[in-house]
């Protein structure tokens, strides 16, 4: 059954899977291809006589294109054609304004695609694009997030959460509280910057009008979800879903930015249509990614905590201000973890947006949880100090019995155990109670802690196919994508256990929209969603065909909805500990130790899981110390648009980073007993670093990144 087949898969209620391979370390099944260079990424796939596409981007933040002069470009050797809004094919549906490029003369943000140059070589395409002259009528724009312009209330926040929530009487509780923390915390714009830039190889069938149900548009795309690309493009191009095929056999990272197709994918499709049967290759440059492929919005979090003198929370308020694009709305769910993290009878959260003439923000690893938990966990550290409490003890005292937001019991909330185990491992007991309590030579030394959480999610729309190959071997097919996380390996392990075989008995097919459909590799939902579908198909197959079938029989099935999602609050938890050293004369910051302890259900493959946790911790460290995109509001563009100016953690910055997890299984969550792990590692990490920096120096930093200059000018003292 293809991803677009009208045939419905069998709905199968799943039973827990007995682990044989799950829980054991297995080498990545694609490791040899990757280390030997045989793994082909999007534009590395061979194509017969391809053209190369270069993007021409707007140089104004808002306005109209008056004309596009292409004469010099077309005269350049190797340039074949230039496509702009006057010559591009018209789309059937333009509701998605980010993808609806080259349809009119309107410019909505600086960096928007205004023309495409097609040429015989990448070099010719690039030079041709430089020779295109675009004339504009410039209009006034707004491109700066401020507290006075972030006032728009969206209908919902990502993905479909309530914009505002309120319970109890927050104002009265704050007036009556013995201790109040009221502060504002800020996180900057951040860009995903995966190792493989976004890229697409596209072929439009030469006789598309006569193709019927056959494939019209064939794409190799660097995406986190092949079915999502089909779903987005088909109605816009006036095609049936089965007329588009998308493959993504290898993807060099995404961090959320490849979770939804961006405008370059439509650019490749329109270029392929104009190329009259010749394939086209479009590779977005690192610099272009900073304008076109999503980013994390900056956030302003106004926090108020009211507590008794013993630290018991009475009231929590989290007001968020952030930005969206004027052309497409995206509201990050920054306050969502505040709603369920700690017990308090009086609670209020809200989100307000500034609608700016800028590129469209999107998912970046742990959207909502990463910036929201930074604010909450630094606020909790401030409350601990105000109450003269150990930061871990404060969190323990405010541990809820049930989910504060829904009133439902938790699936398996083991945050306190994560905090206690981490404290033991980290040597927390010897920590000085006061800040600036330890100095080694010219270095102030401090330690900090922060909690982490991430919702356990499964996505709808997943099916898997199991086919017997005979002699105990099986083919298992699902349209999921491995973006470098090790999904190929863990899905093979899940399939092997569900079929009571060994992993080498499973031939796994993934990353093709012609296979049974799969949801996006995002929201830490991939393994849970795809694994559940594979288990459903395997259990249905064994029920229909027995344990030792001949070659040939096959079953396609999807898992029924998980009833626990309506009865329990399903979340993962963790605790992050950081040691920070700050030089007393220069403010130089070092993080020699970083530890994360997590409760995530059964870990299916300890080898790949450790990579995910460590990667999240390093990305959180990078956010804490370095990552910050700068937009010039005068012109509306990001000026830090390469890895020379947008700094990320390097090898010299990553020292002793450790991750471990509690031994557990959670069959309320999935039949494998597992929960997602891809994002929780980044959550809380920047807060732990900031809290440790305060403990070292007595200087409280409430906005990221934590940089050396924050520690050089301290009123009344010198660190």
C-alpha cells in the first residue's frame, strides 16, 4: 500500500512487546555507508543531465517587485533560463504564503525568493543569479520584537495548544505570598544549522499532462517527513498525492528545520516544471538558510512566582512575548511546560505575538520547552535563594501529585529520582550554599541544576507493512525518515522483537512516500509513532499468518489510538547539572562538567540513545554560551548568517559531558515501553549553566547567551 493509497490499513490494538533486541546496544545499520561516503544525500543522487538552480532573494523587507532585468544573466555562459513571478507556473492553492513563491509581485520579508536561475553548472547558476537585477518599490516595514509591539493574541500556540490558561486567583495569591520573584527572562533568535544544508533534487515528468496516476513530480529531498512534503505540495501544484514521490534515504540532521517544507522545495518543483523534463538540483547555501529555512523566535518571559517562606509555591504566572511572520503565523508554545511542571493552586500563562515583516519562524529542537524552561528554571533558582533553600529541595517541595494542568495522574513521573541520582553523581552535597563560595586560583567555581521535561507524543497517520520473505526473514516497510538519529537501527530492533526474530532477519524499507505513510521525525514522536505501527502490523501479521509463514503473505496495519492519552498525563523528565568556571579578570566561561539524568521509559538502543542525549546536552550548552542570531531592524535581515558569526559550541567547549537514564519501561506510553528522547536533552541545560554561573559569581544572568561581558562590570564589586 502506498502512502497515498485509498485502501485503509487494518487497525490493530497493540500488546506490550517482550524485549530481546530492545534494550541492547546495536551498531548503526547504516554506519558503514556513512563512514565510507557511500550514503547519498539529497543532491548527491545521480540524475541524467541535470540543471542547477540558484535562488535570487529580495534585498528589501517589504514592498513590490517592479521589474526583473534578466538580460545579463541570460547572456552568461551556461545560464539556461530565469524564472520570476511573471513566468513561473501558477499554483492552484496559495494559502500557504511561505510556499506560494513567485505568484505575484509582493515582497513579505528580506531574503524572500524573487527569481530562480537555471544553469548547466552550479557556478554558472550562481554567477547568473548575481547578474539578475531586481527593481523594487520599497514600503515601510517592522522587523524588531519589543515589549510594546508584541500584543497580538493568536488563536492557539504550536501545535494546537491553548494560547492562555488561568486557574485560581493569581493576583490575590501574589499579594498574600511571603516571598515573590518577579523577573523577565529573554532568549535570542536561534537558527538550526544542521550539517547538511537543505537541498532538493526534482524531476517533473516531461509529459505530465498525460501521466494519469503515474508520478509527475519526483523528489529527493532533505526532509524530516516525506509524506509531509507530499501533503504540502500536492494541492498547491494541482496534483493528486500519488502523483508526487518523495525520497529521503539519508538526511544530515534537521533539528526541526526540515520538519516542514520551506520555500526552496517549491522553488525546486517550479524550476523542474520549467526545465521541461530535465532534473534540477537546488542546494540552499548556509547563508541562505538564515533567511529561508526556519528559526527559533526570540522570547520575552515575564515570570512571577509567589511562595510561602518555606518555598511552597502559591502562584505561578508566565507571560510570554515573541514574534511571528506577517505572512504565516507560527506561535511558539513557550509557556506550555510552566502549566504542568510544579504544583501551585493559582496559575496563569499567556502568549502574545509581534507580527513582523520577517521570515517565517518554525520548529527548532524542543520548541516551547527549551526557551520556556530556561525562564522557569532560572526563576526557580532565584526563588530557592530568596527562601534560603537548596535548589533541589525547592523542586522536591513543589512536586505535584497529579498533572497541575489537567488533574490527570502522571504515567511515571520520576523527576525527584533524577534530581537525587544526579546530585549523588555530581557531588552536590559538597556544594557551598552561598554564591562566590569557591575559588581556584583566578577561577570562580559554581554548580547549578535545572529540571527538564518533554511531553510524550505519538502522531496519527502511521501504517507499516510486514511481508514474509520465507525462512524466518521479513520485509518491514514504513515511510519514516532517519535524520541521523539511528531510527533505521531501532526500528529494525523493534520489528525483530515484535516478530520474535533477530534484527538481521529484518529487511527494513523507509524514507519513501510510496511506502505506507509515516509522520514527521519531530516532537520526539518518531520512534513511538513508527514503532507502534510496526508492532501493530507485526502482531496482526502473526495473528493472520502464524509464526512460520511461507514467502509471500503480507499485512498492512496501523495502531489504534492509545487510550492512556485520555486518562494520563504522559511526559518524560530529567535533571541537568552543570559546573561552571568563570575567570575573575576576563569573565571567560568554561563548563568542565555537564550531567543529565533522564526518565524516558525503556531505552531501545543505549548506543544511539546516548548520542541523542549527549547531542541535546551539547546543543543546550551551545545555546547557553554562544548561539544568538542578530537581526538588523533597519533592513530586516539576519546579519549573523554563517557559522563564523553565528557561534556554536566547538570541541574545545565540550569537556566532560555525561548522560544516564533510569531503568524503567512505560507500557502506558507505547507497546515497546519507550518514550521519545530526541529533545529532552536540550531542555533545562542552558538554565543549569546560567544557575551555575550565578553560584560561581553572584551575578544573575537572565538572558541568553551567558557571555563573558556579563561578569566584567558588577556594580559595587569586582568578581
